[in-house]
C-alpha cells in the first residue's frame, strides 16, 4: 500500500492556494501536480497524509478515494489532479518526510 503526502503551506494559502482547513473540511486536495508514475501508482484505499509544516503545524490522515485529472498541466507538462480523500482524522503532528517542490511525495 502506498502513502501519498500532500503539503498545504500556510504562506501559499494566504496567497490564495488551497488551505489545510479547506482540504480537511472538503476532503479534496485541489490541483496537485503529479507525475505519470505517481498517478498510475495510486490506488483507492491508499493512505493520504495532509500536512502543514511551519506555521500552525497540523496533520490529518485518511484514505484515497480517487484522483481526477483537472484538465490543466504545469509548466513542466505535469498533469494536475484533484485528490479525493475519505475519513480524514486529525492525528498528532509530526512532519514526516520532505516533500517535493510540488508539495507531494509518494512513498511505496
């Protein structure tokens, strides 16, 4: 089973990006850039960990329902996906592994 880590930096949320609270409440991580390998590796039921590391450190964990292509790509031609999660629960904070510059990390 794989684990997908998603970052929600507080600074970026202040600039209009997705916030930790939004992902937690709606159980959807919007427009995350995933590589083709990451997108093909993820399966329903895989663990998803959403973290906010610096200001207001927080962590929730749940299970992947699905990923859905948003129709847009990044400047490097990576596809953006909405990540649908179920059963998100607050857990004790610990930062976990370092995320990529895209704010994601897939551990298999």
